[in-house]
């Protein structure tokens, strides 16, 4: 059995009066990929953003319950959210590299952490870009703008940027939905190569992507977690009728 790395307990989140998460209990295991699936508006992104307190940035949000990361409640006073977001990094639907060079994108977080030595920065840039399977694409363009790359290359640079600060957990919110199928496939392969070294949580609307890459799948509906199980079990033998209806395309 893999070790628990993060778990939520009776997690509720309200945007003003609107309850977007209705008491979520979910435990993620170290080194696994968990897919979050469910129709638009069911709370997948909201849940993902709870895990590194990105919802703090949204006005009028109330959260109750807890998120235990390595045994400590991230909503507690000891949490430094800047540090938390390095340990629990995020990749978004639209590739969002900084408008700087590829090299500066990768070293940005390292410099904030106080890494200054050029050899060390060079080495981490190369390792991170290799781990994100984009080194061959960019090794001759490290000092060109990251915005000049294709969408798929930009997204892999964004993954490399997260890897560079050595996170424990990577949150990915529909990371391939803005990309063409070839670029999507490359991202999927990258995630599969990283599996085991990092814990990942991926929101996806693509059922075949969820079944190809994830170990566990969580099905959300209207702010509730309906079913959470091994991905094979969810897709081959779901226990809840609503899960079955969703994965077989009867709604959503
Ligand atoms: N920034 C926000 N402000 C207010 N309501 C929001 C915000 N983000 C999401 N919501 C609402 O919360 C619910 C869940 O949204 P979301 O987590 O984005 O769902 P999903 O990612 O599954 O499509 C929806 O009703 C949505 O309208
Ligand atoms: Mg979403």
C-alpha cells in the first residue's frame, strides 16, 4: 500500500452563498496519479485549488473542514502559502509561461529559493526540461522567449517550471484540453514517465486519457464526491449508477 500524502476531511467550499464543495473526504497516495472527472461545474477545479490554497486568491471564498498534507492542516497558521505552492505545484489548462526566456522561466522559482550559482541553475534547467520531455525541442533556444514555442512545448515548459523547484505533488487542471492530439499525447507520455516520482492529480474531460494514465479516479457531481476507486474499477465496474451514466456518456 502506498503512503498517504494528502487527504481532505469534510471539505466544504462556498463562493459567497454558493456551496461548490459539499464535504469531500478524499485521500491521495504518494506516487500515484489520480484523475478527477465529472461534468462542468461539479467542483473539480475548485477541489484542485483547495489542495494548495489557490482559492485564497479568490474573493469571498469560505472553506471549512481540513486538508492534511503530510499530517498537517494546510489551513493552519503554520502554513506559508508560497512554500506550500512550491511543494504542491500547478499546471493550468492554458499554457502560461512567463513572457521571458525558456531559461528564465525555469530558474524563476529557483532564484526565489536563493539558488544563484550558474552551474547549478544550468544543471537544474537541463534536468527539468529533460524530465518534462521538452529538452530536445528547446535546448538550442534556451534564451529565446518561451512565448515563441508551440502550445504543447509551452505546456511542457510549464511542467518543467514546476519540476524545477522539486515539488511533492503536481496539480494539473485539464492540461491537454487546449492542445492538439499529438501534443496531448506527448504530455500524457511525460506524465507517465514522471509517475512514481511525483504524486499527481489531473482534471480531465477525456475518459480515455483518465483510463490510460491514472491509478485512481474520483467522480464528482454537483459538489459531491460520488465515487473514488482504482481507475480500472471505476471504468469497468462502477458501483454507483451516476458514475456509470457519466462514463458511458449518458450525461455531462
Ligand atoms: N471564482 C469563482 N467565483 C464564483 N463561483 C465560482 C468560481 N469558480 C467556480 N465557481 C462555481 O463553483 C462551481 C464549481 O466550479 P468549478 O470548480 O470550476 O467546476 P469544474 O472545474 O468541475 O468545471 C460552479 O458552480 C462554478 O460556477
Ligand atoms: Mg474546471
